[in-house]
């Protein structure tokens, strides 16, 4: 599709630069429906670029059927889960619907952000650490909340030291059909700014190289996944994959539970920042 798109641009440039007196027909003479039938096979980014070529492409790039092809089949369920009925007009055009769904939208009291992935048209869900059940989170001997610009939610949960480490979460969402992966976004060490430069304090990092952390997920239709790995690379945010799941019926919201544990009480562990959980197309 990439080479075809480049060829189409070359043709458009050659025809639109031709003298006005030329009797030769060009792409600007194509019916809007014909242009639209081409645009449905392009990405949203390519559609927006072609809209600047001439009037025919500009009109076709706003056609309802073009943008409906970029929306998931269950976009109405997506809208009802993300937006209040009073804030989302029923007569809004498909292009505007796509634009709104493609931007991160906060739900569930601001503990989650959801949006459509522009490359696949599938859902992405980001769950903040504040939306997770963290064992001991209210005990300041173990955990504290840190404000940071390195999180989309502007704060992360920081573990100083604990024996029993457990983080649980759950979500219910009308995911479009497809395969998804679930990740935990974590960092060993506490980062901050000093004289305008990023620094990371790793003094409290310990215990993560003794036993691996277990990541689990399960879905309401019986899918399960378990992975284990050691936490590494202090000072760097990493995505640790818990597993994958498949959505076959997008008309029914999927419920899932997930967790991250290291409950070997023979040693303590600490110095960990927990930012969020990311669910995205595989």
C-alpha cells in the first residue's frame, strides 16, 4: 500500500500542476464516490494528506463511509463506555467520532485513559497505579505517592521496602475484535530533576534479583496467562508483559483480572516505581 500511495501522490502532483487550459482529464475530475472507494484502503494519516490535493479528494476525505471504515464495528459500545450521553451529540459525523476516540479520554474517575490506536483501529487502555489494588499502599512505611511528569497520570506509586509485594487490578471494556497484550510499566529507582537534568536514585533498589516477579491475567471467557521475570535496568521505565488475550465477540464487554506478585517472604524488596498497566493491540 505504501508504494501505491507514493505513486498516487506522483500522479496527483503531475496532474494538478498541468496548465489550466489542458483538455486532458485529471484526478480532480473523479467523482467523489470513486475517490472515496480508494481512500477506504488508506490509513487515516494518508487520507488527511491527500485531502490537500484538490477539491475532489477534500470532499471525499470527509465522507461518512470513509471514516466509518476506520472505526471498529462496535464503536457505539466504545462511545457509550467512554462518553456521557449528554456530552456526545447523536448527529456528530464519523470523522469527528474518529478524531475524539483517537485522543486519550479519561474514564472511571480519571484512573483510566482509553483511545483508538490509529494504526490498527483497536482499543488501548491505560490504568493508573491509583486505579490498582496495591497491598500496603496506605502504610507510609512501605509506599508513597510521587508526583512526576514521566507518567501520563502525573503520579506513581513508589515502594520503599516490603516483604509481601502484590498489585492487583481489573477492567471491563468493549474491546474491538483482535489480539491484545497487557503490560505493567515499572521502573527500578526513583527519578527526579536536578539542575534541569534527570537523575535516578537507586539506593533503595533491592530484592528483585533474588526471585522473579510473577505476572498473571485471566479473562471472563476463560483465557489465562502467566509469565515470570526478574526486574532489571534501574533508572529506566520498562514494559513487563503479563500475557496476551483474544477478543472474538466485540459485542460483549470483556472482563479481566491481572496481577503482579513477589510474595516470597524470605527477603524484602524495594526501590520500585509502579506507574500503570497498558492494554494495547499486539
